[in-house]
């Protein structure tokens, strides 16, 4: 499975081809995922497997998402801390 994920992310294979190799229908999987996402949204559920949220899946940033205090949704990944130089250091 890791090889298939890498091939799709690198553009060497399509997601539809990988799904077909497993004997499944990509359009059916897409419809199921859309239904799952709509149901989760309606219920206010958030999963780390939801690539729309920029979490671990989908090749997003490896930086952790931070909670947006305005609406509670995961915001953009937190920026890397700046390098701080103290007086007397070189």
C-alpha cells in the first residue's frame, strides 16, 4: 500500500488506477467519501483522516494544525519558531 500511495503522490499512477487494481470502483469510493464527509460535517465531527482538514493525509504539511479560536476549525499549521539571537551570541 505504501508503494501505491507514493506512486500516486509522485504522479506515476492515478488514484483511479490503484483503486481499479484492488477491484474497486473509484467513482463509488468517491461517492462514499463524499457522503461520509457530509455526514461528519453535519454532526460536527472531525477526523484526522480527513484530507480537507490538512491533517496527516493528503501530503499536507507535517506541522501540527492549530485550533482557530474564532470557529473551532483547525487553522493553518503553526509557523516554525523563529531563530532567536541573544546579545553576546554570534
